[in-house]
């Protein structure tokens, strides 16, 4: 437990905050809003990601306030899609992520 204490960042919450901060910056600069469509992974993982999203919209993060996130991400829920639904944006994300595994 010395290397990974209990109060370490939640990987879902941190990754979501970093990613959405970048999108939020773009949307603030050019206007507009966005819905968040993650790939479904399983009930436990999906619920963890949803909890991180709800917390981000409510309390914000190091990168911005909850109001900042609610302004550009007005949808209160995540639009989960499964891989077999063949969503183009999720396929693109897979292609980009695949290079990170090398």
C-alpha cells in the first residue's frame, strides 16, 4: 500500500477530468456543447465512470469548476455504447488508443 495509497487519484475520475478539460477548452473557445459517449465496459466499470462524471459536473476538478463543465456538457448522463454497435467515434478512439499500447 505504500506505492499506491488509498487517497491516490481514481484512474477513471482523473482521466475523465483531463480529457474533458481539453474538450471544454475547445468548446469554450469556439462555442458549443458536447455529449459524452464512452464505450461500455461492464456494469461495474460503467458505474465508476458515471460516478466520476457526475462528481466532475457537480464539484469540478483541479482543471475547472462544476459549472464550467455543466456549461459545455449539459447532458447529466453518459451515452454508453457497446463495441458491437459499431459507432465510428469509438472505432477512431480504439485506433488512437492502440498506438499507446506499443
